[in-house]
């Protein structure tokens, strides 16, 4: 028994007329009649009672009709499901972000993705670039936010989606707070509270290179993996720290103020890493991030 046999049977059973049923399934009436005969021969029972004036369901046909309708409905539902998953509008997507990026393009993409793709089982995690890449390799995440550059990993692709301005965290009584914006050389010789390189090598190196350049080495006096601990140390007067602007907007601590740099501002890169080839849901997230980032790129070009 093939699906087309069931479709032909349902057409005749609902129309109770071979001519109309043939037009409904786009075959000739003789061909339709032959297919019904083939189905009856396979089942061993007549499905219709026929004479020159009418067509009616036999008891066997009446028993088959609800089952045939249910089977065809399931096939149609399965086809729609496969097509929606293939198009990226259904399925599952697990994404890990970084704690340093609570806002900006990443957060906007997550919110819009949840709004647009309600049929996708979306799960959000958080970790450093190193932790996120480990989760990607294990397969516990399909897409992770990172700070490029990242190590070469087989079957993993990374695309840059945006950049984030780097800001300085200062004690509120620090002399530099009298400046609305800082020059890079303002930080020369100041003690720096920073984070260990192992937690996020790409971000670690990028911030130092952007702020201090290749010819200056900062005086790192304390390493703290937690941004909250770094801010507390700043409030205590231990030194200054460097953060991404989006993170600074969420870290409001008494005794700490933030200053941006004079344009062109130093910036850190934000990327999305994923296993190759990407799943349809991953492709939808990547496309959405690119779409949302376009106005941000225009703003960055204008100096934020």
C-alpha cells in the first residue's frame, strides 16, 4: 500500500463520485479506477459498492476511511515539521554568551530570536570564551559568543559580528575623573587591575593591545577573574581597570566611575563560533545578528 493509494481512496470516499475524485487528485478517471482496484486486490476486500447510479462505501471502506485520514494527516504534519526545521523556524538551539557582554548586539539578537522563533527550543548559557569553546567542542552548545581571535579548531568557524568600546573604571576620587574622555597615555604608569589570560585569551590580549599598544607594558598589580571583584578593588583604590562599555553599564558600584576614551576609541571584537556546517537554527541566529548589527556599525562609524 502506498500513500497515493490512500489519497485516491480518500478522494473517492469523500466525493462518492469517480469523475469528481479524479479531478481532485489530478489523474484520469480510468487511472483512478485502476488504482482503487489495485488497492482492493491488495487488501482482499471491496472498499466501495458501485452501480451505474451511485458509489457508496462498503463496510470495509467505512472502516478504512478514518484510518486513512489519520495517516495522511500525520504525513502532512511530518512534512510540515521537516520543512520548518530545515528552514530554521523549528528545532533546538543552545547558545552560550560571555559575562562581559550583557547588552549590545548579542542581547538584542537573543531577545529578537526568542520573539521571532517561538517554535525553536532555545536555551541560553554563559561562560568565558575558553569555557564556551569547550562547550562547543563537547556539543553541549551549538553557537557560542567569543572574543576573537580564537585558536584554530577543526570544524569550528568564527565570524565577527560587532565591536565594543573599551572603558576605564576609576575610583571616584581619582584625578583622571575630571576628564570627560581620556587619552591612552593617561593610563601610562597607573596600576592596572586585570583578569587572567587563561579565562579569555583573545579579549585579554586585544584590550591591552588596543589601550597600551605594542611599545608599552601595563603595570598589572592584581588579577581578578571576576569583574565584580575588579570593580571592588578599584573602589578600594588599588588601581584602575578596563571593561567593555556594555558591561560597565551594569556594574554600578559606589565609589567607581567610568570614562571613555577620545576617538578613535579602543574596541574589542565580538564573534560567534559554531560547528561547521551550521544547523538551520544556527543559520537563522547568525543572519539575525548580522541584521541587528547593521545600525550598530553605522553608529560605530560615527563615533558612537
